[in-house]
C-alpha cells in the first residue's frame, strides 16, 4: 500500500504574512495542480485562516511535497513535513482541536470535512486518504463527546473578542463593527451577543446576510459601502471576510480619523488573506492586531484545557492503533482479492472446459451445470480459506515479508491490487 505524506504550514511556525505568501492559488487550483503529477495517486488540501496542509499518497511523497513547496515559493523553515505515521497522528489531533491556535475549537472539524468533500468532488481522493479522513472526523466527534475539550466558547472568533476585551479592559459601552459574516464572522458576532455594548454593526458584501445576522443578534446591518461612515464612530472593528484583497485600506481609516475626535480605534484582522491594510497601525490612535496576536489567548486556552487534552490524546492513541490495523487489513485484503480473482478466473475456465467435454459425449442440463458450478466454487473457497487467514494474520503482525512473498509467488502487483 502506498503511504501518506503531508506538508503542514501553520501558526506554529508561520506569521500571517508568511501564510499569505505560501498560498498563491485557490485551494481548488492547488489541488488540481498537485494531482496533475503522475507521482501523486491521491491528494487532499486543507486551508483555513491560520493553516495550509497538503496530504498525498505517493511512493515518493516526501520529495513530491518538498518540490511542491519549492514550486509555490514556500520557505522550508515554516514547513513541517510528515511521514505516514506522523501524518495520521497529526490529522487525528487536528480534528480534535489539539493543533488549533484555540485549543478545542469546533470549526476545524467542519473545515476538515469541507477539504474531504472538495477532494471527493474533484476525484483526487482514493481509499487510503478516504480511510484516514473518515477516521479523523469520527475521532473529532468522539473527543468532543467524551471529553470537555470544547467546553465553553472556543473559536478564533471568540478569541478575537477576548483579545479586544483584554486590551481595552472590557467592552461595556463600546461600539463594535463586524465586517464579514462567513463562519468566523458569525462566531465573532455571536461572541459579542452577551456583551453590554452601545451598538453592534454588521457589514457584509451581500447585505441580506448582514441583515439576517443583525436581526438575530439585535444589531444593525450596514452596507459595505458605508464602512467609512461607521469607522468614524466605532471603538472596535473585527474583520473576517473571504475577500482576496484589502477591504479596509489605510486611506479609508485615515479619512475617518478627523471625525473621531481623537477617540482610539482598536482593529482586529482575522482574515487570510488580510482584510485590513497593515500600515493602518502607523496611524495615530489606531491599534491593529491580527491572528499572530491571538497566540496569547491560545496559550491561556491551552493551560485551561491541559487535562482534557490528555484525555483526548488517549482517545487518539487508541484510534490510531485501530487505524493502523485497518490499513494493514486493507493491504492483506488487496492481495487476497487479487488471489481470489486469479483462482476464480482459473475455476471458471476449467469448469467451462469440463462442461464442453460433457457436451461432446452427453446431454448436460442446468442441474448438472449447477453441480459443477457449486463444486468448483467450494473447492476454490476451501483452497483459499487458510491462505486468507494467514495473510490477514501476517498483516496484523506487520509481516511485510510474507505479504510480499505471496504477492511475488502469485505474480500480484500490489499497486494494481489496491485499485
């Protein structure tokens, strides 16, 4: 069985700016580009606001991913390359929220599912990656059911709100503008719902979506073109759109400043690519934070969830053992399936020869043919029963030598058997 290799770029090594530079194309374009290589049998790409991960099934996975990272201009110092076992453990930990900036956050599970669904849609996933991604989603759900790893409000969105609270000494009486009502923007807005705010303003390119969220939270929807107007009074701006360009430039903020009367403006940009031009931080009275600044909240969350994380790791280790056995069983099953095909081809051929010989001398009816069918079927199954058992035991005990020997003896190509 060809093994999994993975490439991981995340907040652990990369800054927001480096994350942006690491991803020159859309996820779909990257997936298609990678799958064009004849060395790549399967691939899945996961992209979020603070990570980019590539999983491939290939005989030369490490070199494929290294060359891929060079081709898209990623500096290797911000990349983690994982072999098969490391990739399995990492993906299971990721699904459980242990690799997230905000430990225990739930959004990553949906993002993994989206990455899986995109690969299915693009037909870049096969049995090897299907197995581990299906397992990861299962383990992520199990961890959240059996432990309290996600107890309370945990997300990038809620962390952005917490950062604003910590920096400003609370949000009571503040006026806050949320730009973008995608998944993260909604989480931001909902994290603000129980605060004693002067006002919450929701802006989105599609105004109807802003209206729906504002109605739900008792806020006010504002047109995208009116952002400048509300910048003149807002105390806090949290932006999380999916736009490929800046939605709030230095020029826009600069225009708003004279009407603010010297009131400080705190801005948090949790989008990737970034929504707010970073040079706004140079303006007087303006403070701009981004995903990099959430590390403080991340460390605090990790300490709070340390005991639950230990429980989650126990689940992960248990499930990884089962996953390993599942892969080994699949390898044996590939050989067994090929063996059965070969034997059954011979069985059918020899049965037909016998039927033809009978017909030369005698009339042979459906009853007699059925007896021959059952006889040859039983003989084939009985001959293969013990080898089947031995092969499965060999797989579970990691006896690669025996599996490969059987494949050679019966001229079975393992790559073909996997298809």
